[in-house]
C-alpha cells in the first residue's frame, strides 16, 4: 500500500515537472517570436517609414484593378521623401569621416608648422654656433697678426743691415715667414652680417702683400714660395703690378679684380681661384695652373703663357692676346670671349670635337680658330714609352700667314728672354718698378714704307717716361745666322748675347 502511494506521488511530481517545462518552452518561444517581428517592423519602419508603408499597403489592397490616383501620388511622394531622407542621412554619415580627416589634416599642419619653426630655431642656433666658432677662429688668428708685425720689423731690420744694397733675408727669418703662412689657416668670417660661403685667410693675403711690397731678392722669394702656403688668401682688388710670384701657391684664393700687369707668374698655382675681372698685361705665366679657376671677364694682353693649364676654367667674356702654346684647354668655358692674335700652337685637349664646339661659344674678335688651326691626334707616353692617353693638338695651318707672323714673333721673344744677361736686366728693371716691354719695330714678316721686308727682328725696350730718343735698349736678332745683340743709346755700346740653343732650333723648325 505504501509503495503505491509513493508511485502515485512520483507520477504527480513528474506531471508537474512536465507542465513547468512546457510552460518555460512556451514562454521562450513567445519571447523569440515577439523579438523578430518587432525587429522586422522596426527595420521596415526605419527604411520605408510609416507613411510609405501604409501607402504601399493601400496600393497592394487596390491592385490589380481599382488603383486610385491619390494612392499612387501618396506612394510616389512618400518614396521621394524617404529617398531624400536616406540621402541626407548618407551625406551626414559620409561627412563624418571627412570632418575627421580635415581635423587630422589641420592637426598635422599645426604640428608641421611647429616642427618647421623648431627646425628654424635649430638652424638659427646652428648658424649662430657656426658664426661663434668661426669668429672665435678669427679672434685666434688675430693673435698671429702681432707675430706678423714682429716678423715685418725683423725684415726691415735685416734689409737695413744688408750690404751692397742686396735685399736678402736670413734662413731663420724665412723659416719664420713660412711657419706663419701655415699658421694663418682659412676660416669663414662675417660679411654684411653673413658668413662668407667659402673659408678664406685675410691674414695670408696681408702677409703676401707685405712681402711683395718689400721688393726682396728673387732668390729670397723663391725660398719663401717654395715652402710657404698662400692658398685661400683673401686678396680682392690686389695690385700685383710688377710682382715676382714665380711658383707661388695661390690655389682657392680670392683675387677678384686683381691686377697682374708686368708680373711674373711662371709655375704659379691658381687652382680653383676666384679671379673675375683680373688683368694680365705683359705677364709672364709659363706653366701656370688655372685649372677650374673662375676667370670670367678677365683681360689678357700680350701675355707669355706657354704650357698654361686652363682646363675647365671659366673665362667667359674674357679678352685674349698672347702666346698660349702647349696650353691645356680641356673643358674651358669660352662663351662670349674675344680672341685677338692668340698663339695656340700645340695647345691640347682630349675631346676631338673641341674645335667644332667653339662655334657654339659665340666667340668675338677678328681671330678665327678654324681659319688658323687644324687638329692632329697625338699620344701621351710615360717614362717607359708606354702610351697613357690620346690627345688632340692645335696645329697652325700653312695658309694662315698672320698666325705664322704671331708665332714667329713669340718664338723670337722667347729666345730673347732666354739670354741670361737680358733675363737679369729684365728682373732688375721689374724690381726697380720699371714697366717697359719689348715692342716689335721690324720683322721679315712685315714690310716697310717702300714695301720691302726687313732681314732682322728688331725690338725696342723703352720705359714709360722715356722719349723717342731715350730708349733703354734696342734688341736685334738675325734669323739667318742666329746672332742676337743689343744696342744701348745711352752707353753707345753694342753687346752680343748668348741664349738657349734649342730656342733657335725651335724657331728654325717653325719659321723657315
């Protein structure tokens, strides 16, 4: 009996549990069924709108037969209204990232401006630091000026104590001058409240100018220039008239508007120097180095510049007259230059089209390169006769008599200048400030008033202040037998001179 009661009780409990389970499942089903219809209703209302939905339902009700005109108008109006709202919503949604991008751009611009301002401040600080460093370097260099003053006092003292008027300096003093030239290292200084672009040494320029004006013996200058360093010298508008600067190192120097009239610049080094508007008049500058120098608007009158290097030099708008035999002309810039009786015998370059390119430079003057020269290929050999490179040389044309006359006159002048006695006289006259030069009076290539050529080359060397009857010296050269002699009107003497024999051989080879 008790077992039946227990069984009955368990059945009732199971039935109650099943009822509770069914009730829970029904509630769950009702919640799910109630969410989805609500979501569908909300989505439809959001997309279509209440009025559009009603008008479409009305349209479906009246289809397919009795569709009212008002119903179609409501559907169309509600549709357009809804599309407009969606477009405005899309526009607003699209403007949000655009506004975000514009805001980011504005922020970045502000940051960039701040960075640029910061960079400007850093650049200004660096510039001020650079100026301070260079000014400190300049102040340190100024301490050497006192040493230079002491050296110049020593020079005056030694020159006063020299015998026979010979202006030599002792080896000890020359050593001090050389050391001082190396101590005056280049630096950048302020000019118009700005640092100059390239370092220069005004002190080296002052030292050189003081030495040149001391009119020392040539051997003393040779000793100084052999070891001293005058590169980067700052010498704008320097007047080196009659100066002896053989073998000097003036590379990277600033000598714009410099005057080198009657100066001796043989074997001088002007590598990458600034020499705009420089004047070279009756200047001796054999084997000088002007590679990559700025020589724009420079003037060259009656110069002797054999073996000079003008490779890649800028000589725009320059004026040229003189002997440039064996000159190196590779890469020279000759735009708007004027050529006037220029000797370029055996001048060389490495580009076979060099002469053709000259036509593009708008060369001026009566002298024509193509009418007076041909190009011949040549080779460069080392000491072991191994070919190193191919070069092209300018060779005078046989049908250019005017050029031939200029070449032969130049060769005779070289022969005269090779005579030791005349060489010494030339150096002494220059040291005394004499500005005389050799002037051609007659030549086998010229005709006199009666149309007859002379048999001799005759030159007159007269000073600037002499009259027609007070010439310093008459120089005669006989091309037939090679005799060279001078006549001094003041002393009434005729003197025969020896010279370098190879000069006469060179003359015979080119002028006979």
